[in-house]
């Protein structure tokens, strides 16, 4: 009797298929909070600070609520610059602070607010509230965001009082020790983009106010003088953004023109003219 033949050996297993690379869009984002899969286009995601979120919310709210319009003018800074140059050393020796341009603009704004009270008012519901006091907010840029400390009773402050208050508030803003009380209230805002080189802008109203004044950089420009002579003069553009629901164009132009008059002839402050 013959034995049965042994079964044939099993076939060898098929070779493994090469593994396909995942598409770049499916790759996990790099560590460290970066997003995007293209190493040549790195990105970073940073959580917004509470201050930045609050400022963004308020500014967008202003755009959605106010009928904002901006009017412009230009001011010859010659007289104010000569005044500062003549008295800056004596001012510092007596008061311990530098004499800047902002104090003159605060004084000019206080004069203009008294002349055009609608700019110092605000709409609340179906009523207009006219504030008979002048609390001027000064926009200050800090590493954490924009803050607007308030100079209370600005119409009653001297040049030295304004400069001392600005120095104290500016230091608190830069140190991060400024409080909510320092920024609460305010009836009008001044923003100086000129310190960063801005030539012209359309500032956004700081709610619940109704207007904001934008200062800009000082540049030498050719100006035709009253006698027809052409001279190079240090000129600054001014911008007033206002709530057109409350403030008419005539009032806005009158307001900016008053500031221009006071800055071009600071003696007006002394004689209340």
C-alpha cells in the first residue's frame, strides 16, 4: 500500500503596500500654539487680553450706534511752538514737568466745548443730556492696548495742572496700575496719532461720548500768508469725528475752527476770547 502524497506548501504572503504620506492639510499643527501646515508660512495664535476684547467691543458698538462723520481743518503751530520754546525751561524749573502741546489742546478744547455745548452732550434714549462740566479723556497706547484716562474738570485746570495730571496718568497707564475709576466718565476725547507719525486719520468716537478730536504730526508746508507771501510753516491737520444725530455740521466746523483760533493765538486763553 502506497502513502498519500504530502500537500503542497502554502503560497508566500504578498509584499506589504507602501504607505502613502498624509496630505499637508491633515497634518497635526505644530506645537506651541502655531497653526497652518506650511512651514514656510508659520502662524501663531495668541489669546486676546480682556482689555483688548473690551476695547474692540466698545469701538464696534460705536460704529453700529453712531452716525459718525469727520470734518477736517489745519492749524499753524508757529505761535504755540514759539511759546513753548520761550518758556519750556522756566516752566520745568517751576512745576517739575515738561510743557507739551497736549495741555494747549486741552485748554483749546475746553474753550470750544463751552462755545459749542452740543459737542459735550450725549443722546440717551429720546433725550439729549448736556453736560455742564468738562472731563476730557486722553487716548494713551500701552503694550496691553488702548486706555483713555480722564482729566476731570479740565476747564478749571492750568497748563501746569494739565501737564502734571497727564504725567501721572500716563505713568499709571504704562505701569499697568491704572484703575477703572481713572478711565470712567469723560465727556470728550483727544487722540494724538501724530506722536507715531500719522498725517491724517478718522478717529472713532469713544462711547458714550459724542465726539473725538484727532491730532496729527507737524510738517513743514508751503502756506500763502495774508500778504500773499509764501512761507514754510509748521502745520498740523485736525480731525473731529462726531455723532451727526446730535451735532450738526455747522456746530462741528465751528468747534474745530475755535480750536484752530486758540492754538494759532494762545493769548486768547488769557483774555477769554
